[in-house]
């Protein structure tokens, strides 16, 4: 018979949820490895009290009851009852009997407490069992007990509460309700911070959950105490511990992996990520005698611990939680550290290649074991050749993409992956490809680009429409043909198209080719000279702001930032424009000697003051210009008001109408007995105002006409410039 039995698709019952994994039965232990978390649970043969099998839907399960009162259940066995029973009899010296379950469906029966298990029996057969270490609280009523459970977010359905009605007997010496509650609370996982803490670490910088927390370590749990939130985490929830150096070699990450995770509102945290400065040290004295340390922790801890804070905390957590402290593996990147700078989900962080997996910190933290990985892929990072993406595809189909990794890290990372025998998706037959050749799967250049094809088609349609509307817009290089009867070039550049075409027709259908070429050359020469003159005039003019004056000088900070921008980008790959300004502000605050940049800023300011004086002396000036604009706008408004008054001729008729000039000029205009002289003056003023308004109308029309002519001449000059560029 084989020395061990191994089963692949077995599920373990964990807090009301079935977690798939692998079960291995050896002569000394039963070992279960969780497929999701990679957690290994070992049950020693000497700790097993009872081994039963019980029937489930379509299969049978293994019920393992330990001497300390803990219950384990494994489901998914098919047809190997006799084989497992004989293996258990031989190696564990235990008879594996069937655990019969009650099928009555009654809701009254007898409750038995055995270890940390509550068993509800109907007619001496078990109806259901409750592991009491899942209980969070137990409350009592008059003759009722309410049992509350911890919520498991991974379970599709969670049992949160059960109520038991207990009949009260007058002859009983003790209250059965209180006795029931006492038995439940003995084994319930209710964490109470009783007793003194083993060690306390004050004001620890936590990245997830974010904030400053005091970490208090107790024997069975540790506590995170913050200003707003307080977490109590049992040692059984700790899955792994990581100690990872920061890329700058001045800080250290201490990461605690949790299962089940802690909750803050609706957010779940599977990892606690803390950040320490390497030069921060502490000295702690543990509240144990030498004998207690030897008995409880087998001399793994000493009474006095001193050194860097991260080192002392890591040592205590390692011993209290009985977990390995994982550090970086043999991998050393291009920067000389085990950290590789990258981005994940638009947040910058670091990925650490470990001996058995990868871990990314910190937002959000991700741990990927090698056994979960189906393949890895090196992909082009957008359109950049300075960086690449590293894609990890899991066996479940999930893909993690770590982007913006510097291309210098490629060789080191590829060698590491090859040494761990991970499947690389885009490697050719000859093994390792060069950096330029290793992106076949990620971005196939031969593949048709739908967007590019659409843009080209739209451009072609616009060109066709332009040809139909105006042939003169076509390129001179394509259209020029001296053998044609009428030259399109002549039509495009001649100021009098009709006369030239008539002369050509009179001359016998085509004219001389040499004359046409000569004309074309002369016109091109003239336009080039004009263009050159305009360019020189523009270059001579000083830089001006939007208002027309000289451009304001830069501050000392902006001069420094423009000079330092590239260095910030190099030190922080993948950093955004807003983050550059933020980082620059922090660096500027830390900069001690700013005299160089302040001197440059002062010099620039002096130059600006001189330029401003020259500008004002030449008739410029921001306030003057603005005043001119305001005056002109007011003038336009004042011109518009009499126009509106005079446009409505019908309103001016009748005895009740009085013009503005008449009302303002004569206070006694309301009297009916006015003499004839006043009426005559009123008519004269009306005539004068009418003639003035007509003059203003004519002036306005003339100014509009001159403006349109000026804009037309400007557009003609711009078209001539474009034509020169096209012909060049």
C-alpha cells in the first residue's frame, strides 16, 4: 500500500464557505493546501480524536475531530471509503465510521457541547453542527438565546444569527439559559483586550489602511488603534509576513497578508502595508520571565529587544503568529535593488520578484504565487520605446498588467523568469529574444489599424470634395503641364485670369511655354521677398503678452522647475504633469541654496521693466489700450442709441411726442400755450439731430467697409503664403 493518499479536487469548509484545494494524507499528518490563498493547513495524526465520513450530495465528506475540540470537514471524495478507512486504521490506529445525520427536519431536539462544537441532535442523530469559533456574540432573553456569527464575505450565503428557545424547569438548580450562554462564550471568538500587551509601537505610518496607528501586540491577537478606526486582528488571520526594502534604500515596507481581511466600511483590506525609516530605532522589554519565554516561545525571543523598529516588529510578529518572514529573493534589478519601479491601475509602485512569487506594493497590494501563473508576457508600453509592460496571466484567466517598467530592467527580469521556469508567451524557438523583437503578441504592426484607415478615407473624401469645388486649390506640382492649352498655374497666379486666357486664345491656342515659365518664376520671386520681409519684421518685434505688452518674467521657482523637469521625470518614471509640479514644489521647499535662481529671476525682472518702459514710450501700455478699447465700445453704444430712436418714425408722430433735445432744452415744455418761436426751434433741432444721425450712419458704414477690405487683404496675404509653401 502507498505511504500517502492524494486527492486533487477537495473542498474544505472554512467559515461557512467551501474552499477548493488539495488534500494529502501521510502516515503522520493530514495536509490541506488552499488553492485560492495557498495556505497550508496541517493536522498531525497524534492530535486526531475521531475520524468519520458522512454522506453529502453526490459524494462523501471526511469529518476530523481533534483532541482540542476543533472540527474540520473536507468534501468531494468519490468511491474511496474503504481505501481511506484502511489507511486510517493502519497509520492513525482509528476506526473510520459513518456519521449518521437526522433527516427528520424537526426544529426541536437536544443540544450537546463537545469541545468547540455545538451539536443539535434529533432522536440521537445529529441534525447539524456549529463550530463555536465562528460565533461573534451570544445574547440571552427570558427563555431564549441568540447566537450571532462572524460574516464571511467569500461565502455566497452567510448565516448571521440563530435563536434557541430553552424551556425553563423550576426543579433545575441552575438557569439553563445562562448555562447555555456560558458554554457558547467559552469557545466563541470574541476578542477582548484583557491583560497587558506584549509590545506597543506608537504612531506607525500605515499605507493601507491609510493613517497613523498604534500597534499593540497581544498573545492571541494584535490591535491597530487609530484616531478614527480600531482593528483587532486574531493571529489565526495572519497568512504571510513580508519585509521589503524601498528602492531608495532609506525606507522599509513591512507587509502583513490577512485571511479573512479586515473591513473599514465597505472596503476590505487583505494586506496591511506599513512604512518605516531605516534609521528609526527602538528598545523594548517584554513582560515575561526567562522561564516563560523558554516555555512559550522556545527561546525565539529575548527579554530585551533593540534595533530598527521594522526589525523588532518583524521578529515579534514572526514568533507570536508563528509565520515565516519573507524577504526579497536573489533578484537584483538594474538600479541595484530588488524593487522594480512600475505602475499598476494608474498608481505608481514597486514589484518585487520573490523566490516563490511576485508582490506589488502598494496601491492596491497584490501577491501572486508562481503556482497560480499560467504565463507571463512582455508587451510594448503604449507607443514608447523607453519602457515596457509586464503582464501576468493566472490559470483562472485573470491578467495583471504592470506598466511603465524601464527597458534596462528587461534583461534582469527575463533571466529571473527563465530561472524560475515560468512560461513566457512571446518567446521564439531560439529562447530569449532581444528587447526590440520581444513584443510580437502585444502589438502586431502588420495588423490593420481600423482608426488609421478611417482617417485616411475621410481625408481622401475631403480632397475629392475640394477638387470638385475649386480646382485652384490643387497642388502646383501635380497640376503643372506645359503642353496643356490653358495652364492651371497661370490661372492660379495671374491677377487678370480672363485677359491672359484671351491673349492665349488669340495667339493660336496655348502661347509660348517659355513666357509662362518666366512669369511664374518672377511672381514666385516677388512673393518670396515679401514673405522674407514679413518674417524679418516679426522676428525684430519683442515677445509680447496677450494684451500686446512685453511678456512677464518667470519666477525663481518656475526657472528652477523648467531646468529640473527632465530629472524629475527620470527619477519617477510614469509620473503625470500634475505630479511633476507637486513633486517640484516639495523639492523646492527642501532646496537650501536658491540664490542662483533668485538672481536669474531678478535679472529677468529688470529686463522686463526696461522693455515695458520702451513699450510705453512707443505709445503702448496695458491700461491705455484697455481705456481706448472701452472708449471705442462706449462710442459704439452711444452711436446705437439715436439710431434706435430715429428708426421708429411712427412713434415720432402726434401731439404727445417730444424729442430728447426739446425736453432737456426747455423746462416749460409741458405748457400748452407755447409761442411760435419755441416751436420753430424745436423743429430746427429735430432736423439737426436727424442730419447728425444720418452722418453717423454713413461713417459707420464706411468704417465697416474699410474693416472688411482690410480683413480681405489679410486673408489674401495668408493664402499667398500658403501657396508659396505649397510651391516650395
